C-alpha cells in the first residue's frame, strides 16, 4: 500500500500544480480563468509538436512550452479580461475565457485530429526501484518538477518586490494603483505565470500518460475547479494540499476498488469536506467576501 500512496502523491503533485494555476488568477483577480484547461492541453500538444514534428531534443521542450504558455497568458489577458476588469466586471471574463478555450480546442482538433498524439521520450520506460516495487522515472520527474515550481512561485510571491506588488494588487487594486503600482502589468504577469504553469502541467501530464489529446482539457477543467473548492477559494496552499489528497484518493480507489469510480471519489471528498468545512480546507470567510 505504501507504494500506491507514493504513486498518489506523485499524481497529486501534478494535480496541485493544475489547481495552483486556477487559484493564482482567482486569488489575485477574483475570476475563474476557464481557459486554463485548454492552456493545459496546449502545453501537451506543443510538447508533442516539438518532439515529434520538429524532432528537437527533449531539453528544448520545457523552454518552448513555457514560452508558449506566456504567449497564451498574454492573449487571454488582452482579449478576454482587460476591458472587462477595467469596468469592474468579474462575470464577463468567465464567458470570454470559456469562448477562447473553445476556439483553442477547435483549432487544435481540426489541425491535429481527434486521436491521441503519442509523446515518447528516451527514458519513458525507465523504472526507479524501491525494494521489490518500482516507479516510472517520468512520475519522479513530474513530482520533483511540480514541487520545484511550487517553491519558486511561493518565493516569488513572498520574497520579491514584484511578487509583493502582485499580492498587493490582489488585496486592493485601487489602493495599489494610487501607490504607484502598475496594475495592468501585474495582471499581465499573473496571467503569464498562470498559463506557464498550465502548459507545464500539460506536458508533464503528457509524459506521465505517454500522449496528448485535443480534448484532454475538458476533464481537467472540472477536476481543477473541484480541487480549488476543496482547498478553499483562492487559497494557493489549499490548492496544493487538495491536489495531493486528490491524487492519493484516485490511486487508492483505482487499485483497491475500481478505476470506474476514481473520478467520482474526488467529488465525494469535496462533498464531505464541505459538510464540515463549507469554505474548504484553507478557505477564509474574509477571502470569500473579497472574491464576491
């Protein structure tokens, strides 16, 4: 059972990274970035293009995927969010980001087809052995990469001047602007970082599963929102904890019960937690009021 819990933690680290992308925009800008799941898909497909179509070495995949994520983030902010946020609307961006996501999915599916796109790396079948058990090295890479990104983001938000400005805009954009903070640039940066996390999550998921798919974002969208609710609306530490719990629950359910119930288990956990913690694991009443 220990090895299954380890597998669950590794999967959960990826889920935590996905939920973190949602929570970053929600916590700073008070909106659900509904295109995040399609950005996730775009990262996996872009990785497939770099490795399969362009025949570039794996070492170049992550930089290309991160640049692609930054571009998608800037496009999302400019086309879907900027005008609406300027007039104080936090509902319109939900609709516009859904539309942008549908556009991305349509473009990718018409270009690449609806079939899985195989992602193959030289170390795909390499195993790391723990006694009599073994874990795919791709899972280990996903685990350490996910926590590395989480650590870098935490340091950025808490220890750097730009990160503190980002948090200030999240607390009160009007006062931040009066203090000389360029809120437009901070919002652009928030979307860039969130989308870079999204595309990175996508290629890491592609490494774990060995494939990308134009519609892989549809499943991730619901799961990401569920994890954000479990962790607490806008709470980034809560999103990471929820991701770990979700990964462990899914793996244990698949192994010891049935894979058919793995997804339902996550939603069952959400309902049970909300019975005792209506604001989520780390949600706070004042934070929820601010988001409203």
